[in-house]
């Protein structure tokens, strides 16, 4: 039933009959676990407990979100699943709407995080360096997020090229989504970033007419007091990403991984 529902929504679905099929990565001739976006896992399996497989997946493939499924509605069972790494829990029986809601809530973020992983890791590293520099020198920097709502994916590289060609050599451009870019602007306050933004919007309108932007400057928009605290640098970084409205799932796992 699950496979039928998901395939009608054009998801590519693979089935594994038991734990060993998954652990040995033999559920498909062409696809491995490294290619999987999401796993739906029953607690009761033919050759053991789904919790055993959940622990294995969380340890070996932590980037794959797992949704547990069961008729068991005991609170301790749900808590155990979450503690072992499950991202969500579906109680049987469930409706088509519930299944699709759970699946689609996880898939986009995981896919985008993998697709833009390199840029997000670079952004995390560079923002860390800029915060450290700013705390020491008291000089500002600004992050500018640009989102194109009617973006044509065929023009993705054109848009990135336009942005890169119209900023300074010390500025950096990162892709953080299918239609989203973040610019890191060292030695720039909010006013300077807004001047640059207007110039960039004139250029970008060739490929995107509906543009949204978000600007956050450090320390102006993050630290309320005039005195910066060396021990609050991680807190500063998290506040910057939240202010940019970048989903926490995108950066928190990678930040912890880097640590």
C-alpha cells in the first residue's frame, strides 16, 4: 500500500524484506544506501526488531532520515524510536494524507542539504572566521540572502555568475538552495549591504523578476550590547543563520560534524 501511494506521487521506491537485505546493501542492483533520501521502517520485521536496524542506520548512515511505523502507540516506544535516531513516527493504521505529509516534510530539506553541502560547509567555516575577526577587530560584516521566487533552474549558473561578477574580491557567494544565494560581505555594515543589494537587483532582474532579500549584519543585528564576548561566538553564528531564515536542519548537523 505504501509503495503504491508513493509511486503514484512519482517517488522512486525500493523494498527490503528483512534487516540483512538493508545491512548488506542488496535491496537494489543499481542503488545503494548512499543514494537513499528517506527510509520508512517498521518496528516488527521478519528477522528481528526494527530498532536494531534503526541503530545501525543512525550509526552508519546518519544523514538518511528514518520514519518508524508501528501499531504500538505506547509513549515509551515512540521515545525509544526518537532516541535511537528516528526523525518521525507513524502510528498504524494511517491515511494517505498522513503518509505523504510525513514524507514530504523531510525529503526536501535532506535533498537540498546534500545538494548544497559543499557551499553550506564553506559558509559555516567562513562565517566562523568572520565572527572571530569581527570580535577581535570590532569591524562589521554582513550576510545578504537573495531568493528568486520565479527562478528558472536553467538560469542558476547565470545568476550565480552575475552575483560573483558584481561583488568585491573579498566577498563570497554561496548557493544554499535551488533558488537561494547567500553573500558574505566582510567589512560591510547594513547600510553598505543595502546599497550593494540595489545594484545587484538591477543585474539579476535579467534572469529573475521576483526577488526577496534578507540582510543581517554583525554585530549590529546580533549583539545588543556594545561589548562582544569571545565565549559567545557559537551563539552569534547560530543567531546569524536563524536571522537569515536558513532551516536549522541545513546547518546544525554540518556544524556539529565540523566540530
